[in-house]
């Protein structure tokens, strides 16, 4: 295999992978779009199977703006869910940790030195 053939093969592989990425984005957008009917989605999928490259280009030109909005909305929704989960898992605030440590100190469960360590950790 010559260098030119190897280079051409690398270019073909790159273009095929890029096409697959675009294809998966289009199919994902079709399922994410709640405004289109099931029949319209089926027609898009059918044309993606019959005339894949042309259909992908037409879809990107005709529905590219909506595709970007839906993707941004999905990302925003995922970020909000992640932030909510992090807040839930993180649990307590520094003030709550200090109050719990103070209660432990008052009950005699921990020493003042341990309280000071917990206080420094909570405020850090």
C-alpha cells in the first residue's frame, strides 16, 4: 500500500466517522423533537436509509436551528439535574455542620480540640 493510498484510506475513514456522528445526531434530534409527528419522523428515517447523504444535508439545512435549540435545552436540563443531584448528595451546609459539631460538644461526645478541628474543616 503506497503512501497516497494510506492517506486516502485515512481520509475515507475520517469522513465515514464524521458522517456517522452527524447521522446519530440527526436520529437523536428526531426522537428529541416533540413537535413532529411520528409519521414525519418515520419519513425522515426512511429517507436517511434510502438517500442518506442528501437527506442528512437537507435535514441540517432545514432543521439545523431547531436542532441546536433542542440540543441546548437537553444540555441545560442535564446540567440542572446534575446540580440538583450534587446539592442533594452534598447534604449539609457549613452552618449545619457547625451546629451538629456544637451539639456533640455540648453533649460531651467530642472534646473542644475535636470541635475546633471540625469547625476549621467546615469553614474551609
